[in-house]
C-alpha cells in the first residue's frame, strides 16, 4: 500500500514551547502527514501536562476515525498512548486501537504477522515481527526501532523500501512494543540474542540490519556478534546512552551524579530525581518511559542499566559494511557521538557517514522533519554497496 498523503519535508520549531515535546509532535506529524500541522498543533501545542496531552490527542483520534481516516486515526491513538503510563487503564485498549487501525489501513494479512519465540534466562515470550517478502528481492533488510517506538510506527516509511524491491523483516526486541506490553520482555543490552532468534526463525542469511533511533546503537552490537549480518545501517548513531543522561545536567551536577553512581548512592539519587521529575514534564516522561522499558522501579536502577548500553566496547568487532546517519542538531544525541563512532569502527569493511543539516530540514533525531531524505540516502547506499560487493 502507498500513502495517500504527503510526508513532511520540514522541521517545525513552533509546535510546542518545550523543545522535547515539540520534537514528539514533529515525530507524530511524520506519521499522519504534512497537512495535519494545524490539527496537531491545535490539539497538543498548548498541553501543559501529560494528562492534557492524552486528553486532546484522544479527542483528535476519535474525530479522525469518525471522518473515516483509519490510518491517520491509528497514529493519533498512538500519539495519545505515548504518554500513558502502564498504570493507566486506557493504555492497553488505546494501543490495541492503534494496532488494529494501522494493520487494517495497510492490509496486513495473517501470514505477514509473526510471533518469534524468545528465551533468555528467566525471560520467555515472543518477539512480534512482520515479514514483507519479495520474489527476487534486491536485498533483505532486518529492521528494529528504538526504545520507545512501536515497529508499526515505521510502516509509512518502510513500505517505501518494500515498494522499491526489498524484502523486509520488522521486529520488536525486548523492551519494545508487543515484546514488552504483551510478553513483559524488558530491554537488555544484548540485542544480538533477539537478532539471532529472528534470523533463525525466518532462516535468513546475508542480511542488512537497520536500527532506528536507539536501534542504531543496537545494530552495531548485533553486528559485532552475528555475522549473518553483512551490512549495517545506524539510523541514527548512538555511541553511549549513559553519556546522554549526564549531558542533560549542568557540569557540577553531572560530576556529582557520576560520583554518586560510583558509590552506589541509591537513596540519594532517587530522592533528587523524584524532585526533578516533579518540576520537569520532559524529564518525567523520559525517566518513566525508561524505567518501564528496562523493567526497573527507580531512577537509580534505570541509570545503572544505561551504563551498559554503548558501542565503545564492541565497535572493534564490527567487520561489515556500515552506514552511519546523524543529525547536526539532534536534540537527543550530541554530534560528537557521530565522530566518536566513526573513529571507533577500526575494522569495518567499508564506512559511509552522512550528517544531515538544518538547510535540508533533516537536522534532528532520525531526520524527523525530512525522513524521506534519510530513506533516499539509505536506498542509494544499499544499491551502491550491493553492487560494489558483486564486483569484488
């Protein structure tokens, strides 16, 4: 299926006064189409709390569904559900509406949706996955998203790759989407275990692994241990997650938090973080979501988990063809992560790095604002890399 509406080709700075919430509105605008700017801004542009965000986005979703626009309504339900915590009784039914409407909108058949068995230590469940097969496909792409995404969010963009002749497997790892919500599989830094389960289940060899957002970091961790992956796309680069948390603090507080973490001052850290969350809507959302994904109950335990999520310890093991993407003004990942990652990949077969700018309207995280440009870059790299490999 092709989209009947146009994706945005610019990043809006005026959707919300909070820059992080503004990014999320740009993100969801990418799912519902450029012509929904006025509706989305009117609905959530003045939201002062997560509760107000949820109320206004649910109303917009209901109205859009009444107007007969199932696909857009589905993504509006996802936007509302994004800031619903697990304790909210409306979270699960809203998620189910999102899934039903998006699957119906794209005509997903039963044989395209799979549940991949997964077991790791005490965790046992399934990884939701979608297979979009092609006869004589140009390449096989195995794709996973980031920490807070649902794989169905990427349908508007990945269908473009399917229509371009690629075989696609989209899956959710522990800590993501249905793996978390339906099977209580919480996130681990050992992403290669989930990738192995998916490759085994579908009988895949010689694939390109594409990681989106935090999945860009996961992609390199997968490539370090899973050599059936021959090509790697980091969309975007993420070198060290704990470093991201530290950078949100002023230098003095940054040093203090590192010191408190080093002596395991759990009670002090939790007390300070609780106070900070009460004052900052964005920080509250970030920490709540993080604790949910990693299956922990306190900010301290969340930060401890994050200290393991990095690529510095595995980059030397990556030997594949690699494409790194980054935004020059990424509000989540500092641009120096891009350069650190380039430097760390000492043993790769080939390395291509692309930094997107404000002039291109692709300067932010995962090129939200002009995702089409990122996808064109990915397609061009895939064509060149496969063609070059055939000549060697």
